[in-house]
C-alpha cells in the first residue's frame, strides 16, 4: 500500500486547518480554498509522482465525491464539506482517501453525539436519525433538531487519523 508523501500530508494539514477556521467562524468553506487545493493536488501528484500517482489522486477525489455527495443531496451537509473532502482526497490519493473519508464520517458521528449531549438533545437526535435511516429514497424528512456543527472539524479529524495511520 502506498504511503502518503510528506508534501501531501503538509498540504492536507494546511488546507484542513484553514477550512476549520473558516467553517467555525462563518459556517462556510470557501471555493477559493477548495478549488485551488483540488487542482494543486492533482497537479502535484502528476508532476511529482507521474501519471499513476495522478490517477490515484483523481481516484481519491472521485471516491470522496461519491461517498459524501448523497449527504449533500439530502441536505445533511453543505456543498463546501463535499468539496473540502474532495480536495483532501486528492492530496491523500487512493487508498488513503477512502480511509480519510470513512474516518471523517465516523468523526462526524462522534461530534454529532457530543453536540447533542451538550444541548441535551440526544434522545430526539437519535429518534430523528432512526427515522432518516428507515425512510427509503429521497423522501426522508430533514433533521428537526436544528443542531449543526462545522463538518470541516470532522473532515480534519478523519484526515489527521488517516495521515497518522498511513505515514
């Protein structure tokens, strides 16, 4: 299994830190961050690692999009979250991008539970999650709790865990 290059790991940490600050402050992850980060990831892998590495980076982008886009389409996360994970997936490349994306979803679940506990809304949040899981297709109701958190924190946590495991 390929190891994440140090230059790619540095980019992941830098992009992740900037995204967390933006998301915590404004609840938005700007395209001015995600678009250049994604393009630079693909270019860097192509120039420094050749075509095979560029294809692995493109695979990381596509995989992150495929996993998170349904959550955006159903209104569970913002488009900026998806684009951030795509950019991070480009830097990490396949297969580390898969690990980071799944770890980010797990981190998001843990953070969601902590936020619900903090607001004393764990019961309603769990009932709502069960209702969402039990509803097929795109007919699921939107979450009713109103509790949200900056998902860039979960993406950063999952990416950091992937780096820690892969370096």
